[in-house]
C-alpha cells in the first residue's frame, strides 16, 4: 500500500491537521530531537519550509547587523580622522582621474595598504602590493580572491572625493549603513540558504529511494525539504555563535568550521529521516485513513 503525503490533495474533503508548533517555537526546538516537534514538521507543516527559512535568516542577521553597526560607530568616533588623513584627492572628469599627490602613491592606515594611485600609467597591476584597489588614469582595478578586476571609468562624467568628503560620508554612514548591510546580507543569505535547502532536500529524497513509499523507507520531497530547513536552522544558530566570537581571520579556520557545519547538517538530517519513517501522529493517521481527525495534540507516543 502506497502511503500518501499528509498534504496529498487526492480525494480529500477535509483539510489536513494544522501545525501544533509555531515558527517562533521551532527556532529553539530545532536544536532538539523532540519527536512531537519533528513529526509536526514532517506531517503537519505545509510547503517546503522556505518561508520558515526567511524568518530564520532574518533572526540570525539582526544581531550581526547590530554588531556591524556598533563597530562602525566606534570606528568613526575613534579612528575615522586618522583613517582619512592619508586619503588623496581624487577627481574623475570625463572618465579621467586627477589627483593632488605625487604618484605612485600608496594610501595606508596603521601600516596596512589600502589603495594605490598611479595616474601616470607606471603601475598596471597590484602585484607586490597588499592593497586591493589600484586607481589608474581611466580605470580602477579591484583585487578579490586573487583575481584583479578592471573597472573602466568612462561611464562617470564627474566625481570628486577628498579627505573632508570621505570623513563626512563615514559619519553619515552611521545612519544608513546598518539597514543597507542587513538588506544586502539578508538577500545573499536567503538566496544561498534556499538553494542549499533545495539541494539537501533533493539529496534526502534521492537517497531514500526517489519517492519510494514511506513504509519502505522513503521520504517524500516536501517533508525532505522541511527536514533540511530545520538542519539549516541549527547550522545558522551555531554559525552565529562562531561569527560573534573574537576569533582571528584564517582561511584554514573558516574551512574547518565549514566542514563542522556540514557535519552538523548531515547529522540533523539523518535524525530527521529516522523520525520521518516512524508512524505519524494519531490525528494525521486518521486524516490519511479518510476519517475526520481529532483536534491535533502532541503525539502520546513521544
């Protein structure tokens, strides 16, 4: 006998049992293996858990945005004037750059190279420099991930930046920077996490038999997506702690942490699959059998 999904619309005249666990409760219950909670996610939650992920990503980025805004406020109050002291005047007119310093010029702050300016064309690459920006006569070069990306300035008719303007922009950024930071990080994060949820859900669905009946160990795609969303919640939670800790910047540490997060996600998804293969709660069993389900309660077998 093929077991229908609890949200299969075929021959259903009554709605499926509603969830008994709210999304806000799920934020902390995701870190547990409470059978009643997991069965609620697997059997009663609608959809693929994507809207729930939107809530999770928002909650995670709020404290990170607060920390980023606080760091900017502290920097502006203590170091902004020293930071802009070595900044050269840059005037872009008709796509050409003019400056008030002798080139080549390196803008530094506390011994760290920030930008190289050479409008005479003697410097064509950032090789040999630690800075990530190079300003040439009609092009800006940005170095990221080891690659140098040239950005032509021909589309800029007029632009001026000097020390006073840069200091003003830093001070005014205290008002708009946190909101922009939150919006940009949220958009990138939710896009990545939704894709990740889809990949994890597809992996669960495939590894349990490509839609094989549940009595034979299969997990349908929608419940698999919801299991993945809970696993991602746990990863985001522990990753938030990692981001807030005062740890040194290290690609090796970040790579190791990425493996730890992946291992946690796999473990949580495995536990979710085990719980998905158990018998559903009584109200769901009644609904699957075509009976009017009783008022949903926590599974007495939990």
